[in-house]
C-alpha cells in the first residue's frame, strides 16, 4: 500500500502520477508507518491531495487478480492556511535575450508556460517575465536547477501564478 502526496487533486481510480512529491510505501508485514517526513520545501501549499494507492503485493499474485493495484482508492484533499506571499504577482512577457531565449506558450492568449532553451538561467528568465527569482521558484515548486542556477534545457516551466 502507499500514500502519495500530489500537486493536483486526484480522483477515485486515477492511476499512477509521475509527479507525486512524496510516496510512503508499506507491506502487510511492516504495516503503515507511524509518521513520515515529507521534503516538500519551505512552502508545501502547492500539494493538493494525499491519496491511497495499493501496490503490487510481491506474493506472486498477478495484477489480473488485483485490478485495483496502482489505482487511487481514497483521496484526501489538503487544505492549507499559509498566506500567498505574492497575492498581486503579475507576469509580463519581455523579449528574448541571452540567458532567456526559450519559447513562451499561451493558453487562450494568456502566457502560461515557458520552454527552456540552451543556456537559460534563473535570474535572466525571471527578469524576462518581470518577476524575481524567488517569485519564479515559488511558481515552480518542482523546479530543478543545475549549477549556477541554470535551468534544464527543454524543460517546460510555469509562468502563470494561477497554475501554481
């Protein structure tokens, strides 16, 4: 059995989520843990649900014997009382420049995603969108940076505060 902490609210019978932030697994012999420390960063309010997902038992039974394996059986929506640190955050799209040559993707005319280009770095990309590096990281809680705060080439990152 496992409990997964997810960025989006899960639904009953949803399947595997590749971006689950933390997964706690246990078997019948060990039983569920009494506690678990989740590394969700300083502002975990981006996590929206905790879900119960059965795992393969390892006892020789097949998934055909247990068709619910890997599907959400229960959902707990997480409610946070952490104030938004940037309630008036607005993103403005500036021109491409060295260190921020990526492509802006929009949804219904609203800039929403940014496709990172080779050599893009956190500071320059943040400036391109009129936000601070801290605000950019807040919008992207899963952001992985390389040395010297370079963004991973071909990664798609969020540039819409509403999508956090």
